[in-house]
C-alpha cells in the first residue's frame, strides 16, 4: 500500500508510521484483537478530512476513525493495514449559544471537557459514563453512547442537534444545523448516529444542553432476591425524579473492594445491590425517599441501605458501580453488552444464571447494569487453568447460547458498545435479514468504494 500523496494533505507532524503510534492508535479497548494499521494521520480541519477521503477513494485505501478508543467492539481497531484517522488534534470547543442552548465542538473534544464547558456556562450536558475523561464526542455519536443517566436524559442521539460529516464519497454535509424542528425529508443526522464510522466521518457536532439538575442524592440498597429488583424500580420511578437506577452483584463489589480504595458500604452483605440517584425537587423529596425505603423494608425487598449525605459520599457510592470494569480488568474479562426490555430483566437474568451454572460451572461471571434502561454488562473472568486462546474459544461457545436467548427475548446483542469487529457475525440475532440488507444498501450509497471503516458491522 503506497502512501504517496498523503504529504500533499498533511504536514509531516500530522502523519506517523512509528510502530509505537500504530500500536496505540490502532485499536480500542476490545480484547483479543491485534492491530495492524499502515499509518496514523491527525487532521485538524474538516477540509483535510475531505481531502483524505478523496485520496483514499482514488487509491482504494481504507480508513478507520479513532477517537478516545474506549469502545469495546473493535470498531476503532485496524487489522488489515488501514490508515487510522485520529481526531485528537480536532479538540476545540468552537462556540456556544445561550439562546439556542447549544454547544458546537470539533470531533475530538473529550466528553468531560464538554460537560465542564456546559457547567462553566450555567448549563448541563447529561450524557455520562465512566470513560467520560477519555472518550471523544464523535466516538459517542458513532456508537450512540448511553451511560448512567439514560433513564432520565436519554442517549447521545437525544442531544445531537447538528452534525458536520464527510461521507465516503468525500462530500461535506451539514445536517440539521441546530434546528429544533425540521421536517424536510429523511433526517440523515440520525442515520450517522450509531453508524460506527461506516458511512462517514463526523468532524463537528452541535449538542443541546439543559438546566443543571437540582442537588442529587444517591441511595444504595442491599437486596436478597433478584425478583424484587423491578418492584423497587417501579415504586421509585413512579414517586421520585430518579436520574439513574443501577445494579451490581456482591461478586462485583468484592472485586472493587479488593482494590482497597473504598470501604464496605453496608453493614450486611447481600447478593445484589441497587444504586438509585434522584433529584431533590423540593424540601420534602428526602422525606418521600425515606417513606419509600420504609415500604421496601416492610415488603422484605431491601435488607440494608445507606443514603449519601454529601457530594463526596455520593461520588464514593457511584464508584462502587463505576470501578467494576477497572477492578476486573486484570482477569482478562470477556465482555458482553446486551439489552432486553426492562420488564424482562429479572426473567432474563434468572435464565442466564441457570445457563452459565449448568454449562460453564468453572466460569466466574461478574455482571452489572443500567437496569433502568434494560442494559446489562456481562463479564466472564478467565480461569487460571485456561490459556487466553482456550478461554476465548469457550466464551464464543457461551455467546451462541446467550445470543439465542437474547433473540428469544427480542433484545439486542449490543446495547451501547456497537457491533464493530466483535459482533458482526451475530448481527442476525437482533436484526432481520431484510434489515441487514437495507443497511448494506445504505452503506453503498454513502461509501461506494467501501473505504469507511470496512469490515465493521457487516
């Protein structure tokens, strides 16, 4: 593959073939994939991205977009000698409009920077997750990122009011232009959101922002019986302005506590824990929360609980949930990110636990999830007696059973991490053949030469 002509688009300091750079920028957080990119380029303008795409079309060279590389599906991994397009130099917040309540920024702006900018100007950007300090906004758009506040605020899709994108044909499109109402045909903006860079490369985005939430309080409940999870959910969702409803197991908590940074939150350990975050809308909100807690105690749904008394305590309770991925990382977890309807969560988990215990009794499974929106993260930890290759093979066997269950529950094999390389062969468990064929046809329109993140999704 020749790189002749790239130096006409990028100065020397915006191109790298250094092996160390190729290793760093060539992959995301997906395990078991080996990067093999040809080069990395670092555009600074939309026009450079356009010129790159036109050059790539002419030379039949594929491109792989790279943001914060926090994805777990291999969507930002280059395995076939592609050119990585890193957006880390396109990291400027361009403007905000207090009247329209919007912020416009380049593709490589880190999520936390957008959140802080909105806060500094008296607003709130609510899309939030543990990788906020390294994920980039265009990557959030590419996967329609969700996170911990979906229950109250929705997904990234709900907050994108405009996108500038370079298609696989080299066209620059300005989609929706920040409008609240726009009923002029197909909304191509929403087609780009969640497309994992297979249709075009987002270079700028305009996000809506909102009023900051009122003071937040966090409750942590210890729960003995899985079937009570949805009863508690319905009770609190109906009576309180909750922003998050999360769940994790005692096994997950054990790995977090093993790190030594946090203390056991409750006097009594239980099989399951629920974390509820809610806004204090009025002076009586906390009284309502306590009354609901007493009702949970009376019904036997909750055995122990604690409530944050300060922002620091709230953050520490959140860390019990958000530190699970970091705590389990040394054990080579095989990850699945799936979703079913909220009403089916406990039935699904009960069936899943039975499946894993019967067929894979030696596997240690750590799961947690955004129960309020039906999203579960299932982590299988590698036993010491298996090599990485043996472990991977067995986990793929698990996937066959798991994905059949998901299809039966009419759920999704990927709730928020995308399809990428990891799950493309299992897309049929969530999407019909007719849907998949239509998606292929759409890709051909936007990317006729198949240079935009090829091999991903399909």
